[in-house]
């Protein structure tokens, strides 16, 4: 396998993944969580920072 072939496979895989995600996702910007929620009062959940011991 050459680099050109391997790079082409990787790009094709990423393009397929993006197209699949766009086709199956229900996009609704009015129900999306805020990208930056500094001081909004929303509790962190689901991430590593939200799993700290209390």
C-alpha cells in the first residue's frame, strides 16, 4: 500500500462518516446545548469534569 492509497482511504472514510452523520442527525439549533455556558447556571454533566468527587 502506498501513502496515496492509504490517504485516499482515510479521506473516503471520513467523508462517508460525515455524510452518514448529517443524514441521520436531527438538527434543531433551538434545542441544542449552548457552546459556551460561562455563568449560565447549567450544571456540567457527562464529561470528565462532571465526574469529579464531591
